[in-house]
């Protein structure tokens, strides 16, 4: 999984389907979600990119997308926001969510 920053965010999402997990190290549900996203990333390899943004260290992009709670996952297609999910979700729900962008 790729970690995006304020500096490389736009380049990271500009091609194809990308799911971005906005998270924080102090967030319990975020820590629970991390291995689920690792699994989804392996299963979606070649179809969609899964990336992470730490809301504490990357405040520019977090503010830009009005992240009010974590975890928040935003689905992008070719650099444009498609939709978002908030909270802890199961792998199947996340995969189905990603597939809506195709």
C-alpha cells in the first residue's frame, strides 16, 4: 500500500481507480481496518490501487477533502472523487465499493 502526502497526492490518484484511506495512528478502528485493507489491496492488485493518508501529518489534503472523522475511505477514478465510506468495514464491502467505480 502506498502512503500519500500533501506533495504527491494528486499524482497518486490521477490514473485509474484508487481507494484512499484517511487514517490516524491513534484511531482504534483505523488500526483494525489496516490489515483488512492489506487483504483488499492484494485481491485488487492490477485493478485498483489502495493508498493511505495520515490525517495528522498530511493536513493539507485532509482539509481539502473535509475529512471530519477517521477512518474515511474515498474512492477516486482518474483523479475525481466518486464516493466515500466512513467507519470500519469488512473486506467484501470495501471490494464491492471499489467495483462501483468500474
